[in-house]
C-alpha cells in the first residue's frame, strides 16, 4: 500500500496547481484561489475533509482524479498523471526519515527556463545552427531536488612557502632577489548550510554549478507546495554526502587562509591540518528546472536554478564552424605578417 495524495479544490474537487511566483494555489476549472493557510484550514474541517476524499491509502500509484496508473521511479516523491495532469504526492516518501525540514519554492517558470536556454545559446559563434531549437528539448521537468545542508567548523592550521621577489638594475646588470619565508596561518572557520545533492540521478558538477540559493527564502516544508511539480526523495544518505562536503570544506579553508596572506609575490601550501566538527545537518528540497536537449543522437544536460534564474550546461561546438574560424584566423594572421614584412622590406 502506498500513501498517495493530491491537492484538490474545496469548491469543485478539481486538481489545484501551486503558483510559486504568487505563493498561492489556483483551480484552473472554477478559478478559485487559496493560500496555504486556507488549505490547511479546509483540511482541518471534517466536512471538507470528507468531501475532498484524499484517498491516503491507495493500492499502487493510482491517480486520485481519473483512476489511471501512475508509473514512477523508486525515489520519486511527487509526480503528475500523464492523462489528466493531476499531481500525485507519494506521502510515505516524504515522511519519517524522508521528511524535509524546509523548502524553497519556484520563482521562475518553464517559459523562463526556455528563454534562459535560448539566451545562453545566443551570440555563440561556434554553436550548431539548430541546437537552440526548442524542438530539440527531449525532456523538461520542474524538480524539487533533495539536498543536505551541513553546518560545521574547521579548526585549521596551515604552513605556506611564501616568496618576496625584488628587482633592480645598474648600468651593467639587472638583479633579482628572492626572499623565502615559511608562513603559518591558522583559524577556526565556520561553515553554514554547505549544500550536497542527495540524489544520485543528478550530475553533482551541474548541481554545484547552479549554486548559490538564497536560504533567506526557506519555508517550512508542506506537501502542498509540490503540487504541479515533480520531487524526489534522497537516495544518497547524509553520511555518504558528508565525505564530499569534507573535501569541499578543507579545500575552501586552505584557499581562505592562503588568500589572507598578503605582501608576497608567490604563495604555495606546504602542509595543513584540519579538524572538522559537524554541528548540524538539514534535509531540504530546492527548485531546479532540468532540460535535456537531444542533438545529433547525443543528450546535453542543462539545469536552471528555479529561484535565482542561473543556468548551466554543456553547449556543443560545430566542427565545421571551428575549422572555418581557424582557417580565417590563420589567413588573417598570415596577411598581417606579410604586410608588416613588406613594409619593413621597403624601408630597408
């Protein structure tokens, strides 16, 4: 048995869709609009609760609106029916150990993500002509991606080899003097809300690249916010993700201490000792639009931060355009060199 719920309009029982921009739930059939507080009040009303028929205990993943079977992956926590587009929230995948504490809702829409993709491609001379055609979008989803957020302190002690180089000259020679120092720097560096992607399905490089998120806009998690979007529960636990966070914390600590050593021409780390203490871990959901572009039988992955509008992804290079650009550059360089040579030749 699986707990599947979907938000329904208290007036007409049609599916409700959450508008993250306006922070409200809208019924596309009767036009009524509800806030999260109003929905909670309706749910606490026994008469309305009976009317809504949330069907918490359903066999399999059956759409509560049209009865169709909903096919999901093992880690999907919310999805939509392919027939009636009704949102289905798999309640048992968002409770207990899988219950997020906070959520940042979507500010940017599907259209915003498409426009950002087009803008990213615009003006790139070497991009294939038809790559940015929206018909190449094989898949596009608004996803609430599971993230772990770590608070920790690092008591770090570092020794760096620093050189101070001075130059001078006289009538006969040019001189260079290099003074070498071993500089020790230490400190207790505090890290708050360091994110780690909790889903193995997403490329960690891409997920890291769409940071940062504005954590000031966190809301207490409520399943209703998932209406109209897809979400996943974590399949990479907090202990496994913490190993990646440790590497990131140690690297950032070294860079921070090294950058704060001033007055030297060159600096390099000789040794360092880290003592990282974990203070807190939060499990949250963050908004990401995922675009998969199919071009020349290859899939290119793009991610669009649903809160800040930052987009990242791999853009292919047209080999023919690249070859032409190289040839033109070579020809232009050759002509310039030839003109310079001829001018100097005439002067001789």
